[in-house]
């Protein structure tokens, strides 16, 4: 019934309009109406009137629902002053850009612009449009730009339905055809075969991505430009959030997050307009095609000299691996649980150890205690020495080689932590500031690799030197008091130390090396072994993948980062506390590692067993050296405080990164 009524009404409307037009034409040939109001304009420019194809046709019901329905035709077509056909002396229409910018300027001048007004949004869109390829002159026809507003928005019918409405969904689904049918026909054809295109065009499912989801609507930029390369990852991640998170944890994603687009992005692997399902044999990420896809970047060509040709091992690399899906990524799950256990175990033990130690020394007022195992002869001997030839002397603990190695290690390690953690926490503000200060991600990577090479080189050189010296020694005992190898005495001292912490025993006495000094020494071996080896394998992926499966890259990236985190936090909390921030060491810094010597009384207190042995054997005087000069002492303190400040700053940056990723 409703359809019949509507049909009759449309016929009556058309009949009345035809009669009026015939009367007007009969009265005055060539003149439709003396008025230039909308009704008169639509008298000719309406698709409802047969024979109106000679003029621009506007459907009145559609126009009445558009955003421009409240405007008079001559508001835009300002050059039309009459109703003749053709119009006399028609001036050029100002166009959408000019019209909206004039309205915006007028509203601002008259202070009638409402907050968050649609007009303001339109002006912002215009500004974005002017910077795009669409606004450039067309090469084939310089009198026109590549695309105008009307190419995408029908001026007389344009209307954006409210969000969440069925009309908005229907409008959203028309976007691929709007972009593709007029201009981008090849892209539309490719898009139609993709997983996105099938959802939108075939199933009319709004979950599929359309052109504006990736390219935006007005700020469309060159796809080869850096800004687009960075934004496209976030555009994909808007729908594929879990994939974005896992991608961001890989080296590809970390560099992209830092603001550099030279590593692989979503479209490098999955394609752009023709994205297919992984199971599709034609997909670029199908197992049969994956190596070829990797070799687009890892080609070994001169254009990418740092990227050697990808080997078959790359096939099992998982760019979206995570640590919580054991079924899909068992290696990552196991590695993450191991590293978590290691982190918790190390920090729990040493932080509790440090807290109790601080409490005990603070409570005791840091007394200079006597050694319960000491003897009267030892004390008399030290008193005689202090009154005689030992006056103003100190005990030498570290050689120039050890001190030099420690200083270089310290500076190199801090640089490694800075350049490594900025990638590990690429999403933090400080990482972006630092990477720019270093000249970009590639420069930061180069600095990191140079420092890593220096670290390993110095470590091996010192190891060979010490090893050679020890092997030639006929008196050195591998598990003796002068050895850094842990033994049962260290375990007994740990137990005794905790008893002292809680007031259940006396403070244990130590020989040449304490158990925490031995831990620091062997931690370097562990660090070089784990961090160094994993970093080396990541630096030469083509070699690694020719020997090991590709999932090792996932595990190596995890282990490398987590172990570096462990090293950084341990150094700047536990190591700094043991050597600089204990109440017994206040005020920091302890400069023994810079001067090489320590006061006899401090040596006697900290390494009582060693002191007793030297006194009893008569070798104490061999270790006596002049106290460092005032200049040397001041310089050592300045250097120590500088390194401590840098270390604590790095600790704060790491904590910020850690918290931001919770």
C-alpha cells in the first residue's frame, strides 16, 4: 500500500513540475524562472525531470538530506545571477576549499565559531589535503588537480551519517568503490581478491579494512615516505592489536617504534592491497613463499649491504611470537619462564641481602670491629707498622691492568646498556630523545656493536693475561684463599652473614676475596657468555639461520634483552650498594678501584683473614704503597661520582621503561 501511495505521489509531483515548466517556457522562451532560489534551480537541475541530462543533475530528495541542504545554490555558485539557459556571464565557482575557508575566517572574525565545530574539522581536513598527492596538478591535465573534494564527496548528496548507525556502516562500505572505480582501478581489483576486500565487497562486513583505514581520508601521503611507513603499522595494529604487540617486541618493530621505517613492516611481509590468508598458497607469508618474502630485504644486494641473503632457517622465525602461548610457541614460553625465574631469584636474594646488610650496619653504627679470629701479634704488628715505615702507607689491592680494565668495562657497559635499553624500551619518550641525540637508530646500533666488540675483546685479553700468569705460577691453588673460584668457605660465610644480619652471630671474616666479589667477577663471565653469544648470533642472522632453526631468533632476542635488564639493574643496585652505598662506605664513592690501594685499617676490617696471613708470613710490607696524592684522590672521587651518577640515571631510565611496559 505504501509503495503504491509513494508512486502516485511521485507521478503527481512530476506532473505538476512539468506543467509549471511548460507554462514558464510558453510565457517566455529560453527563460525557466525569474528567480534564483533553490526551487527554481532544481526546476532544471533535477533528475526527476525528463530531458534534464544536458545540465548537471541533482536529485532533490538526496540534496535535501545532505549537509548542504540548508544552503542556497547561489551560496556556492556565486557567479550565477540569472535563471537563463545557458546562464549569462557565469563566473567561476569558488570551490569547496575557498568556500569553507572563507566561512571559517568569517566565523572566527565574528566570534561565532563554536568549540569543536564541524567547520573547524573541515578546515583541518583542507589543510591536510593541500599537502597530499591529490592536491597536486595532474600531469596529463595541468588545469586540474589529481583529485578534488567532489571526486570523493558528491557535493549535492554528501552526508556523513552518525557513528554506529546502519547508514554509517553502509556509507563506510562504499569507500573502496569511491576510491577505486574512478581512479585506482588496479588497486581495487587487487583489493577485491584480498581478505579485506572479500569481507567488505562480498560479505558487506564492516570489519574489513577499507582504503581510509590505511591511507586516512584527507591526509593521504606518499606510501614511500617515512611518515606513512611509520603510521601504517599503527593503522594495521588498530585492528590487529595482539599482532602489533608481538611485532613491537621484535627488532623490526622496535626500530619502527623508535621512529625509523627501514625495517620490515606489516605490508613488507603481508602485502598491501592484496593481503591473503596465511593458508592461501598465493600468500606472501605462506610457508612456500616466506623465504622469498624475507629475501626482499635480506637479499645480500649492495642496496642492503648489512643484510646478507636469508637462508632456509628464516622460515621458522615467528614475527608474532609471544611468551604466553605454550602450544604455539613452546620455545618462547620455556625461555621466558627460565628468565623470569632467574630475575626473581637473583633480585630476591641480593635485594634482601642488601636490605638486611644496610639495616645491620646502620643499627651498629658501622663500628670498626676487631677480628675474633685475629691474634695479639697481628694487632701489635699493625700498630708497629703504623708508627714506623707504614705511616702514611696503604695496602695495594688492584694492579694498573685490573683498574684500567674495570674503568673501560664500566664505560663500555654503560654505553651498551644505554644503546641496548633504548631499543628494548623503544616506546618510551626518553628512548626517542636518546636515539635522535645519537644520530638515529643505525648509528645507535653501530655504537652498540662497537662497544660489544670492545667489551668482549678486553674481557678475552684480560682472561688470557690472568690465565697465563696463573698457569705459570707454581704456588697458586685453584681453590685456595687467593683464588676467585667459589668454595665451601664462601657458602659458610653466606650463612654466617645472614646470622649476623639478624643478630644471631658475629660478623664473619673474609680472606682476599669475599663471596659477593666472587659473584661480581663470575657475573661478567655469565654476562659475556649469555649476552655476548646471543648478540653475536643476532648480529649475523644468515649464519645463525644456516645452523639453527629460525625460532632461535625469537628466543635469542628475549634472552638478550632480559639478561641485559638483569645486568643493568644488578649493577646499579646491588653492585653500587656493596661498594658505595653501605653505611660503612659512606660517603660514596669508594675509590679503591681507581687508586688501587686502601687504608690498612679498612683492609684489616674488610679482609681480616688475608691481613692475618700477610702479617704471619711477613709479606704485609710487600703490599705497602704510598697513599695516593690529593690530586689523585680528588680526581678518583670525581670520576667515581660521575660514573655513579650515570649509572643511577640509566637505572631510572630502565625503571621508566619497565613500568611503562607493565
